[in-house]
C-alpha cells in the first residue's frame, strides 16, 4: 500500500492510471476509520476488481466545519487508519495536509467553492449553514485529484450522498456515486467516528436515536399517514427524556427531493440529529 501526501503527486498517479486503463475506486473519509468505512472499501474493491485500485482519502476537511464546531478535536489517528487500510486491501491512502489542499492554510489563498443550492437547504444544511459547501468543494477536488470511476459514500449521511450525487450530475463529473447501507452496533447505534466522543453513560443514551427510528416505523404501521408534526413532537419528547439529550432536528422527507413531508407514509425517509452533551449524532432510515 502506498501513502501519497501531495495533491500533485496524487493527480500524476491518477493520470498514469487513466493512461494505463486502470479502474479506480475512491472512498473519501475524514479518517478515524471504523467497520462502516471498511464496508465502503469492500464495495469499491468489488466494483473495480482485483486489477483495479482502491484509494482511500483521509482528510479532516476544514471548510465543512463552522468555527464553533469540532474541527480541532475531531479524532485523528493516522497510524491506526493506515493499518486498517493495509489490512482492508486498500492500494493507496491519500492523506494531504491542509496547506497542500487549500493553498495556504485554513482556506487562505483559496477562493473557489462548489455549492449545491437546493438539496442543501434543509436538515444538516439548515443546522450547519456552510457545511455542504465545504463537502461539495472537497469532494470535487478529490474527484479531480484521484480521477475515480466510482466513489463510495455511506448512507448514514443520506443528505450528503444525495448532494454529492446531484453535484456529480450537475457538473458532469464522469464518476458513479455509490451509496452503501449504514453499519450499526448490535443495539442499533450507527457507526460514526464521533461515537468516540461518547462517555459510557452517553453511549448508552445514544440508543435513543435508533429507538426513535423504530418508534417512527411503528407509528407508520399503526396508522395510515400520521401527521409529521405530531410524530416529531412525540419523538422529541421520547429522545429528550434521556438526560443530556437535545434534539437538533427531526425530519420526515421525500427520499428523492429531500422536501419535508407533512404526512408520513411507508417509503418516507426519516432523519434526525441529536446532541448528547456536546456530541452531535445523526442517523436516518427509510420508514
Ligand atoms: O463523510 C465524510 O466523512 C466527509 O464529509 C467527506 C465526504 C469525506 C468529505 O470531507
């Protein structure tokens, strides 16, 4: 396995692969890799085959964090991540530094951004206003540096995957966006690098997210098309019964347009963001 740190070297390698007809699969990550990421790696390998190459990018992207968010304390463990990639059969880890990615440190000297303007308005986009602009910008840069034929994303970030897919279509990137189901702990908690922040008591309370999804599913089974507002109130009360839990948002929405739905039916998507102390977790599921 090779570790490439310079964007220019990454792009040179990608151009050489393209000339040689090598198939390339990209798994963009911010590191702190867990079993969910490794399922993306397996999917990329399955797509490009044993003669293709799988590239994992590890980069905590500063432009998708607001100044008050957890950019500085986001968990980073390059040695552990590289080991996991080696054991997972990854060919190249692309691990650029901030100055290299954004010409001169935290967005200094860099003044071009890619912004999706419709799907980014709700949920994560409403709560974290500049977040998706940072995501689409860095993903566009990664597409240009790695030149993959496919890129694999996790369904836990359902809105992110929809926005990346839209950007790829709108800007004609010749990249297939593949979305892989969420990997969960035995008690239902979605795997996330931010789970590392949870102390034992909060970890136990974090089950409330999956329990809320189960309750939403039960709500849809019990009555035809229940109202979203009443269901949100009920689920907010349920989640906030956990000490230290605060709902950031709950949304019922159309999985294709991401538009909120006033009535909840089978097939509606449900997403939620919940603070457990200072840790903010997200999850979603089809009802
Ligand atoms: O999902 C993530 O880890 C990040 O948002 C991504 C796609 C790697 C962009 O920084």
